[in-house]
C-alpha cells in the first residue's frame, strides 16, 4: 500500500488522539481511567511513527504540519511538569516574543507607514501655509470644536473612584481600536486604509493642537503625553498582526490556505499579545496619570520612561542575534 493511502487510513486515529488530548487539556489526566491514558500513550507513539513516514516521503506540507502540531500538543500533555517553568516562560517573554515582533516584516511595514502618515499629517495640520484647510478636511470643523471644548481647561484631577471607571472605559475604547485595525488587516487593503485613516486623523489632531494660535493645545498635550507611547505603539502592532494573517491567505508558500493561516497565527500571537498588554498599560496611564494634577514634567517623564521601555523590549531585546531570520 502506498504511504499516502496508509496515512489517509490512519486519520481516524489522529482524530481520536486529538479528542483525547483536548480532554486531558481541559480536565487533566488525574481523573481519567487507566485504560484511557494507556490508549492515549498508544496513539501518541503511533502518530510519532506516522510523522516520521510523512517527513521521509515528503507528503503534502499541510499533513506534515498537522502531525507536527499534534505530536507537540500531545507531548506537552504527556510530559508536562507540575511546576511553573520560569526558564521557559522567561525565554518566551524576553527572547522569542520581542525578536518575533522586531523581525516581522508586516510590523515593520505598518510601523513605517503609520508614522510616516502621522508625521506628515501633523506637519500639514500645524502649518496652515502648507495646506490652509488641511486640518478642517482631515478632522472636520465639528471635531475641531469638540477638541477645543474638551481641552479648554487644564487637567485638574478627579475623584479616585471615577479614575477606575474611566480606566475601564479606556481599556474598552482602546481595545476596540486595536481590534478594528486587526480585523480589517485580514483583508489587507481595508486594513491599510484603516491604518492610514487613523494615522492621518491622529496626526492632524496633534498637529492642529500644536499651533501657536490654539491655546487649548497646552492642555491637550498635558493630557496625551503620558499615555501616547503605549497607545500609538499598540495600534501599530494590532495592524501588523492583522496584516500578517491577511497576507498568509494570499501567499501560502506551498501550504494549504488553512495551514498557512495557522502558521501565520503563531507568528501573529506575540504581536497581538504585546498590543493587548500595551493597550492595557495605556488605559491605566490615561485613567490615573493623564488627568491628574501632576506637573507636566512628571507626565513627560512617564512618557520618556515608557518610550525607553518600548525601545529596550522591542529593539534591544528584539534585535537579531546569531543569524535569526526575519519573519516571512
């Protein structure tokens, strides 16, 4: 019998093993009867043999990838320890994640596009002589009026209990922006359009409020300075993660579209995970520090320290070492 046909017949065993693995993941192995655990071990050894055959005979990449993932998943359940592996998690958080983010071509593209559009938009909005009506076209007159009204008075602090409510609101609001950038990124062109829109809109707001004839700008910058680094970086990462998945569906590199998407999801997880953490941190700063009556120097210090933290984590820890290749 041909190897391909033989492995096709064994898919029933793979499905059974996958179901047993999911059962152990959800309930643990302590409550399962001995015969179930014996069956799990037997199927695990068999799928390892199937994986060896699939590799040796160069079967379709989707089949090989599925078996690799199944073997790894079962191995984790069969040999998992009872104690938290600090060394393994330390490597994931301090080496694997930052290097994955730093070397991701989609993140690099989105970073350049976002900040390029942001800075250009800020310049045009801050310089009426370059484009007299740019701010009104990019933000609209109604939103400009809202900006000036909201920041008519300087941040003066508020009731501590209200800070918790607002921090929760900012978490929801910031996350919705990130999810919008992520989901539209799956469709590539709409994702890039959403990214450019957000970059141009935010840049125009920053640029307009920097005009010397807009006195409310002082209050605006006093409010946004502290949480800006975390929030803007999180938007970039969200868009990069979505774009990574969208491109994987178009350019499969020999995999099936589903397998290509699964592989891209593994690359995108550290990126989106980092974005979620940054959105959360931005919400905390925006809820407790930005509206406080702390002097501007203190808020600027928070922004500088945040930027240094981002630089160390994503650039210093993420810089390629030992010939690490960039993410496809």
